């Protein structure tokens, strides 16, 4: 697994932002073409706007494919993480264990969804991967998360 769900989610967000930017530029060109005095200039602007709209559609398709890849990667990661606890697990205290299990539940529940909340799931996955560096405050915070948090 070369890319993490967080990397794929970031790529999805970049593609969505690029699609929005291209759509906005195309709309601005169409609006400008309406005020153009020469029909030849307006036609050129409309053609350029059409190219930008097509590029925006391609960026949206890329974002959708990245979203699907991220969801599949999250599902694979959840399956791997539920298979076995980390080797240093027996030395943890109750709060770190509770925090780890809560974050793992968030990842697993989002992996099972048809439309996972990738922002929360990738944040939980990233926090799980960095469990060695947790402070007591982090362990307490993660252990006291609600079942379906709105943010981490």
C-alpha cells in the first residue's frame, strides 16, 4: 500500500478545488462574451469557456475516482488494523487503550459505510498510525470521543 487514505483524500480535495476554479473561470468567460461587441471575439470566448468546462468535468471525474480509491484504501486499512493490535499494546494504560479502540471504531464504521466521512476517517487513521507519540492528554481526548464525532 503505497498511499494512505489521507493522501488520496488530499488528492480528491485538490481535484475538486481545481474543478471549481475551472468552472468559475468558464462562467466568467461566458459572462464576458455576452458583453463583447464583436461576434468573433464572443465566439472565441465561448469556445475557450467550453474547453475549461470540459477540463472541469475531467477534474470532477478524477476527484470521484480518488474518492473511491480513498474509500477502498480505508477499508483495506481498517481490515489490517482490526486483525491485530500493536505489539506494545500490553504496556498501555486504560486511557490509551480506550482511545485507540475508539479511533479504530471510527475507522471501521466509516469503512463499512456506502458514503464514508473521509475527513473524519482519515484523521482517525492518521492518529492511529501515530499512537506511539500520543501524550496522556491525547489519549484522554481520543478516549472520550463520542460514537459519531463531527471532527477530531
